[in-house]
C-alpha cells in the first residue's frame, strides 16, 4: 500500500502539531511501532518549527509525505526568500546548544537528510526519510 499526504499549512505554531498528528495517524494505521513514529514526529516537528520561525516571507508552507510498508519520506517546503536555501540551517549550533539543534536532531533520528532549493520558486525543501521496519 502506498499513501501520499500533502498538507498546505499556515505558518503559525498551531500547524506543527496538526502535521505531526496527521502523519502519526497514518503511520499508526500502517502498524508502525511507537519508537519509529516518535522519531518521525520529532524530525517533522523540528522541520516545521524551523519554517514557522524563519520563513517569514511566506504565509504558508507545505508538508508532503510518501509512505509504504517499508519507508516514510517527508518534504517540508517553505516559501522564504533565500539566496542560499540552507541559510537558516547553516547556523546550526552544537548538539549541546540550547537553540539551533534542529538539523542535528533530524539527522540523528532519520535517514537521507538533505536540504535543497525549490526549483523555480523561492525557499527550500528539507527532505528526510525513515525506514519503518526495525
């Protein structure tokens, strides 16, 4: 079974929990264990928080998810005005810092993390994936 979720969300603090809960319900429906769901929720929350905090040029952002029985792939897409799409991520602090650990956390709890610019648009795409079978 393949599941595709596409959400266009307002860039406000209430949208991140909605994105996490929507994805978690789909993962739970596929029988994915709590530990893997928690890793994905943490990564999605960090990516959404970054967009909400830093992509001020846009009122909305997108979350696109592709799921099957083995893998979950997530893209969080902002519409910010970046000359360098990774600019908000390059300033990431050390893993022990109080702020700026989002990229470290996403990378620690998921696989295939990368950031790229949006073709033909302003902003960036934060991509990560997670294997669902342990």
